[in-house]
């Protein structure tokens, strides 16, 4: 009986090691997700590129960051930067429009040419698996206290959850994830970090 239990325990341990190894080797390139027009986008095509992934909203205090994101894209796209926006309506319902309406808004108001994806959740049971992965790679980085909206965010979030800072959930619109060319490094920047402040980080990854 003991021998049988030992064999089962060994098999269970081997399965766990295999699963853990698979999880640890998972990268952003393993995902596919619909773009704004409904066509499936395979992230495997971005191997060798630096990715900047952002959850966006069209009616938010951070919405003007679309302008900075587009400028980063225009400045560095020839060097290998890809900017991808994921519209999300989870934060104060600040992106309620349809995918086509969101695209039109971004293009007309901010001249957005970088990739926009289909609207999706970033937290909770229906969270986009791409964001589940990214949150697992980089936890909450803290708000920049010098940003004028930092205190408002802290007060809003702490009323709902006094321990909000201890989990890796996306806290608000325009959380940014910067991913290295080989997908091995993921850096997270909260909404209170502006696109312009990412310049040196982007250049470092492009030059690696």
C-alpha cells in the first residue's frame, strides 16, 4: 500500500513540475485576441519587437494620454515599438461605446494610428487572459504621488478596498505594460506615469 502511495505521489510531483515549467515559460506571444475590427491578432508576430500594452478609456481624466501614446508610437515605431490599446469599461464605465465608436473617437480626437483591440475586461472572472498574464508578471507599482489625480485614485480605491495596493489587479484606465523584445521582461507603469515618462525605458529596451 505504501509503495502504491509513493508512486502516486511521485506522479503528482512530476505533473506539478511540468505544469509549473509550462507556466513559467509562457510569454505574451502565446496569446491571440480580436482587434478592434474583429479580426484575430496573433501576438506571435511581435517577437523581436518592444510592446507597450495599455488599457484605455475614452471618457477618463487620463484620456489625453492617447496623445502621448501616439507620439511614442510615431517616434519609435521604425525602431521596433508596437503600441496596443485595449479599451475597457470596468472603471466608472468610462468607455461605454461600441468598438467602432471608440476607434472613431481615438482617430478623430487624438490621431491614433497604433493598434486598438476589441473592448474587454481586465479584472474579474471575465478578464482578458492577456491582462491576467501581465498582472501575473508585474504587480501594482504604486501611484506617482506628484500626479494631480493620484490622491483621487487612492481615495476612490481605498473606499472599495482598504487593501487594494496588495493585489495585482489593474487599478484604473491607462495602466501600461512595457515588454522587452524577447518577452522575458515585463515592466508595469500605473496611470499616474505619463507616456512621456517612458521614453528612457523604451529606448533601453529597443537598444537591448
